[in-house]
C-alpha cells in the first residue's frame, strides 16, 4: 500500500504538530506518523528535508531495558498497583532515565497495564464557540483561505491554523485550509499580543497555531511562565 504524498496541507499539519521541538524526538515522530497515517520513516525524511534536526532511531532504541531493570520495573508496578500513571512511574524509575512512552511500551509488553493508574483526562480548552466551529467548518468546505476564515471569525491566522489542525484530528474537516499568501513567514513575535502568564499552555497553543509541546519549548527557551507551566524554572534547571 502506497504511503500518502506530502501535500501542502499535510506538510502544514506536520509543521504544526512538531512545533518548535529540536531535535525532534522519535516519540514525536511516531505520534506524527500515527496522526498523519504514514510511516515514521516518511515523517523523519520529510522533517529532515525541511531542515529539522531529528533524533536518530538508533539513539532512541539504544536506551533498552536490561533484564534487571525489567524485573525491577515489573516488581515496582505490581507492588504499587493502581498508584501511579505512566508519567509518574517514568519520573520515579531509574531517576527518570526512561520516557513515559518507553515505560508504557515496556509495561505493555509485560502485560502489566492493569496495574497502572489511568492518567486524568485533560479537558480541551474551548476558545471557539460551537457556532464559530460550525462556521469554520462551513468555510473550509467552501474552500475559503486561512486569511478569509480569520477575517470572518475575527481571529489571527495562527489561531485559525491551530484550530484547523484540531478539527482535522477530530475528523470534522478533511484538510487544512490553504493560505492565500504562502511562504515569507512573518517574523512577528507570536506571543507579543498574549497575556502568557494568565493563559494555559493549551490556550496559548490554540491562539498561535502551535502544539502544546511546541509552546512549552518556546516558553522554556524564553524563560516565560504560563498559568500551568513554569518555563523560567525549566530554563534555569537546563542551564544549571
């Protein structure tokens, strides 16, 4: 079965999904491949062609579990049945040497998932009303450009692109709307008009058309703090 081609819409969706992450981890590559229904090899190749620094698959695979670590993890999970989520286990096990996804994969392979505490569901931040979403979908179906949708709804182009990505993932639209003016990306600061300290990461992501992961990376690099993410502390820790 042939893999889908990299159209402008799919490329835009990939760019928004990756955000400002650098290097792009194999975990992100795998998530993007799943969302875009293609292979991890295709995603990695496309990102590198666009100039992204992508983690080598061998680098991710090299952090394998030893027999002793696997046994310790199995005992820890079983002895603390229902007490910790995958993310919490990752933070406690081997001083955080393994990512939550690695921990999840190993626990799945050991068939111990029933001992893991379900992660609390994160409610999506609704910044578009149901009526606005319906208008958005109708405009996309009518072939409207991103700029036209932004003007009709009184939103920024970045906000429209972010919302389009959300609607694409939920299946409400079949493609990301095109921009009438392509290339020549604006050099304006996407956070300039936002009160970052009063907003959640998800709200910022939707407002500027980035992924939550990308927003966290941006906040950390700049040493900024959102209402639910301390980028300043993360930056200080990284530079220590």
